[in-house]
């Protein structure tokens, strides 16, 4: 996922039913005679327990149920309360709910839950008997209780802890006020926050407004429990490594050496041990993982490998290896290029000139229309690059209203089905930009600093291809692009989040089941391209009349984009109107060429794997993609033909289960 630091407000809908092809599905019963007075009982999808997750592949399992992988990106922080992603701890700590391998919401640390008739109050019954454990499996001496979730929220809402998901908690009654009070050294009363333990094993959330996709929001780090006594006991030592946190999940990280290995073992005391079939996850550090992984797979040293585009022909043209590979599974991650309005890069790249250029809309549009997505995506998939092109930020098939895909709504339709690559148009904008910028004293070519991630062979090749084709299309007399590689470990902190770039690729994955999630990277406070707008003009941090712009909370209150998002998000009664309004906002962002869409790179390419992708937990957001629950290791890999067959069967079974949910009166 792409969550970053920042305190942008989310604009969440009270009542949404989003049927999305990435299968982000919440579950809630519309009417149940057994519900408490004034409440609605929310129950799991029927027929989803235990062995019902199994898929009959008709093939042999591996003798050892061990997953073996290599990695080049080391864990930069073990404290799960601070980062924005939840995937690192997905196997170590459970959430209240989880999503099964058909993308349907199921109980996890909560056994059941209710919501009030007005949708504001959600009450969860916590599973009893789940014990906190140390990394070696020994017991800490306390069960997971309702108060543990309150502890997490309290920690994240304290600004001094610099947690990067504090803004997600502003949906709760009193949460934003509590956070702001602490941030400004005012008295703050946590009892006014709508997150409370109403019993030893009963947890209650009170929202500012009803949110139908609330369950989908529980999948991030703020949804993990934390034992308060252990947190206090450890102090600053909490979450420094695998041995300084507590576990309550399916696996225990018993063995870990930075830049060497990380070994996880199935937790023998896990509450749902029957659905854990893999006994060990062996991760081995290798700085050249992306390049060497395919060869390691052929030698039996790993169980799954991506096939780099540079090696794909060799695999495709080999009669034996071609049988081993299959397409990667579709992704809801959107990849795009950013212009940076807060240049914080080396002096040699002339930040003053860049600031003038990037604030010129014709300059941005010249680059926007010069980008050849087909040529760029061939780096990832030379066989089917068109399948992964995005002309919008929100991916196709993420959300729909009244039978229309979100990307087909409003002014966004102008972009969705039209290739934005147009070199003649790019040159026309170049001519305008040269005239305007020359009048401002700009000397050409404009230097463009473009960092990339060396941990990925594809990203390395992509940077080279994009730099070359942009310079070819626009002319070296206009732009001079310098690419520079940074190591995978801590890549974002040293580049995008630090403002250390002019132009670079980034990405975003949905946080929950509504398209407003794709507006989040570009609102005030997010460390993406640092767009701050006053009177329609982008301004750099530290500049602009009437107020200081910086990460101290003193942001422009009338920022154009933020105002548009707020207005669109305020529509809560009519889903079609809401989505069309949000689509118009996205179209405005593209009109201004603040962001250049690229594709769904997480869905491109091919893999060789001894795991069945349709057995893994599935959701477009949160921790599901990182879990190994339900999965087996098979003796042989899955080829393309078998993948396509299983995909079809999976879609049919998912449809059957959704129909069963509808028949039972469940809302999702």
C-alpha cells in the first residue's frame, strides 16, 4: 500500500455499497431477528468455515510445507504502530476481521459484531482465550482483550509518536480534536474519543458519520491490538526487532538477522491452527534478489519467483520452463509519475529553475503527453503491455455505481479510453512553455532529476526507457533528465518523502472500498508531490501569501484540490452522484497535469510458483496479500493453462458465495 505520513482529512461516505472487481467486500446483515434492540447483527458469510476454504487442484503437495523466498528490502521499522502498511506483521498479529480467499469478510480476533440502526456505533465481541506470545512461542501471561485495541488507537493519536495513520482514525468521534489538542499542547481528554472497551472482551467504535465500508478500514496497523503493560515495559525498545514485540497471529518470527535471513514458524497455539498448512517461511536476504530469484527457483532454492522481463523470452522459448510460468494475479495498485513542487535535491540540478518549470502548466502538459505508456510497460510485459495501461489514477473495475464503472463516469471518461500519448500535442505545449518560461529567465534545457529503485530490475530498466523516450520526444534542448539509483531499503524515505526528486514513479493502493481512497495521496499533508494550491496555483512549501506552508499543521485552508475532494465526498445519499463527483475531481487533477498515470504494474509480468494464488487471502487493501493462511505448497508449479482454469472456477465459486450472502440478506 502507499500510505505516507501526513494528517490529511478523509472524506468518508455514510452509506455506500461498492461492488468492486478487486473483491473488497464487507459483510453485514440487513435485518436479523436475533439482533440486540436498536442494532443490526453482523455475521460472517455462511458456509465459509474451516475446510470450506480448500480448493481441489487434483495435484500433489510438496513433502515439506515450507515457503522459501529471497528479498532485497530489509524491514526498516518493526514497531507496527508507526508505519502506514500492515503487511509486514500480517502473519504475526491478527486484526478484528479478515478477508478469506474469496474476498469475503470473516471473523478473526472478533467473533461477531453489531452496528446501531444509524450506523454510527459498531460493537465487537473479542475472541476469548487468544494469548499474547513472545517470538519463541512462550506466553506473555495475558489474553488479547478489548483494551488492547484502545491502546493502539491511543498511541497512534499521540502526535509525539509520529504514527503515519493517525488521520485514518479521524473517522471516530472526538479523534481529530484529541489529536489536534495534543499537537498544540492543549489539554486533551481521551475519554471523548469514540474508541472504548465496554467490557473485558467487548470493543465499541463510535463514528462521526456512518461508513458502510468500515470493516474494510480495519485492515491497517491501527487495527492491530497492543498490550499496554508490555508497551510500557519496553518503552523506547518496543518494536526494535522481532524479539521486542508480542505476537497473536499465525506465525512467529523466531529467527532474524538483518540483511541475512528472517524465518517464521507456524504458531502451534494459534486460535485457527487448522487453517494454517505452511509450517515455515524461510526468507533469505539477497541484494540481487530480483535478478537472481528466477535461477534460484530452477535450482529449487525458492518456491516462488517473478520472471524479469529481461529473462521472459528465455522462459517462454524453453519447452520445459514455459510450462512453469503463469501470469501474475491482477492488482488494484495504481502506478503514476509525480512532479515535485518541493525540490529538495542536490544543487547541481538547479531547484530554482525547476520550481519555475514545474509551476508552468504547459511544461507539465508537454511531459504528460510525451510519455509513451506502451513503451514504458513493455519493460514489465513485452507480450501484453496494453492490458496494464492506466489513463486514470483509479484503476478500472475498482468501483461501480448504477452499473457503470467509476472510470466511465463524469469527465473522467475523457481520459479512461483515450491514449494520452500524443507527441504532436506534447510539442505544442513545449512551444508554449518555452515562450512563457524564457520570459521568466529560465535557461534551457531544464534539468530533471529522476531517482529509481535499484532493488527492482524492472524499475531500473523503466527509468532508462522513460528518460530516453521523453528526451527523444521533447528534445534534449528542452529537458535534460538525470536518473539515479537508490537502494531498495528505505528508498521512499530518501527520495519521495524527502522531496529528493524532480520527477519519479510512485504508486498507491486502496485503503478501503471507496474511490475516495485514490484522492488521498494528493491532499494536503501527504508526502507525495507536495502540491499546495492557493487560488488555483501550486505553491512550494514555505512560500505563498497569507500563511506558512509546512508540516506543522499550518496548511492552506482553501487549497483547490482539497476543497474539490471535500465537496465531492460530502455527497453521501446518492452513490452514483458521489462517484461522478469524485471522477470529476480526478479529471481535474489530470487536466492540470499534476500527476501522469502509468499502469497497474503490480498486475504485470509472469511468475513461477508452487503456491496456488486462489488459496491466498484476498482483498485490495490492508494486510490480506501478505498472509499465508489457507495456503499449501505444491510439488509442482502452476502453468498458464491451469491458472486460467482455476481462475475461472474461482470466479464461479465467488459468485456462488456472493449469491448465498445475498440470499441470506447480507449487505456488502
